[in-house]
């Protein structure tokens, strides 16, 4: 039995989007052992994924840390991988290709480009389309790459929900990475007040903050969903989304989950990227894009919520 390596370090939304591609790779290499190289914070979550046979954790320490890279190289070489599917396509993984995993056959953006095509032009296409092209050029049938199946993430969260709501709820994701504050819409607190005025007797208003977001979440006057005063894990987060009546989110990891679960909701975009490029948005999970999120008023968002909630 040969060993196959898939590399996808993150982020959360990117890993969710890669689930279909991972399944296609496993289906094609059904007689091989398929392992995933990912970041520490996603290793536990992805260890439950039925499309892989194991997870290898990469601490992603600086590349000048020769001791760590030597240790990682030795570990990866011990598996004698025959193929590497690079779904991250980053400078780091290109470095791994050149210096850590030279022997396996690689599939990456670099192997996908047409003659004369530049990576920056290829990257203008949507994420799912790029993965589909990459796998197709590697001979992989792409049945699930654009049709992501998250049924394996099901978990019963009834007991948790009873603590925060007696019925249906609207779920907010008002945060984003501190490295990309331009993705954050600044009027969520005002929106919460408007939602309570308009839907006081119909829906609870919930947020599910991530690490480092709990204090800010409490300032929004929503019900803050936690487990033992800590952020919920990714499986629980996905099921909170599955059970929500409506979701409003910035362009962040949970928005990818909402989109691929075809949930009713809105995702708010500034000019940092486009919904098409990150493969977010469909008939239920709609997008609003403006040049500057500060110019998107609470009234505009509330109007779209009223149009799409019922």
C-alpha cells in the first residue's frame, strides 16, 4: 500500500472548502493510505474526517528554524510518500517541495498552469474552480470538489442550545482575523438592537466567538455561546450553523461553512476580495459587497435581512 500526502494548513474556511477535493483524492487512491498535513489548530477537527487515514501536524515554525525543518523532513520522509497533493499552494509548501519532499510526484498550482500562464492570473479564478482544475490535470475525477459534503460533522447539540434559546435563532459572526481588520463590518452592535426590535418574540440572537473574541462578543448584547467558558470546537460550530434560522457574517471561516451548507444568510464584503474568488455565496447565502464596509449602513443590511429571512 502506497502513502499519499495532502497538504492543507488552513485556514478554517479553506479546510472546509478543501473537503470535497480531499474526498475526490481519497476515492481515486482508495487502495492507498491518505494522510493530511495541517496546522496544529485544525488537527483534532480533521482527525475526524472520514476521507483521510491520519493527520500529521505542522507547527509551521519559521523556515530559519533548521532544527524543526530537519525533524519535519525526517518524519515526512519516513512515510515514503509517492504523491503529494498541495492544496495550500503557498510559499511554504513550495519550499517543502524543493527542500523537504523532493522524491514524490507533486500536484500543485505550478503543475497546473498552462504554458505562458502566470500564477497570479490563475489565482483570479474561484478557489473551488482552481482545485478542480488542479485535480483534473492530475487525473483525479472531481465529483465532490465543488459539491462539498459535511455530513460527517453531525453532532447532537440540543443540550447546548437549550442553554441559549427556546426556539429559532439568528447567528452572527461579527469578527475576523486581526490581520484583516478591513474585513470587519463595524455596525454589528447597532444591528443587534434593530434585530431585537424587529424580531424580539421570534428569534434569539446568538454569537459564537473564537479564541480571543469572547470579551468583544459580550459587548454586542447577544447571547454568547460557550462551552465551559471557552469557544466551542469546530464540530459544534458547524452544528450551530446547521441549526440556525439565519446567519450574518463577515468574510471569515464560518461564512465558508454557511455557504457550503446552503444556509440562509448574508455575508458582508468590502473590497479586499470578491465572493467569486473565495467561492462564497449561493441562492440562500447571499453576498453584499461595497467598496468600504464603513459605508454599508445598518439600515441597508437590515433591509436585506427582512427580504431574505422569511
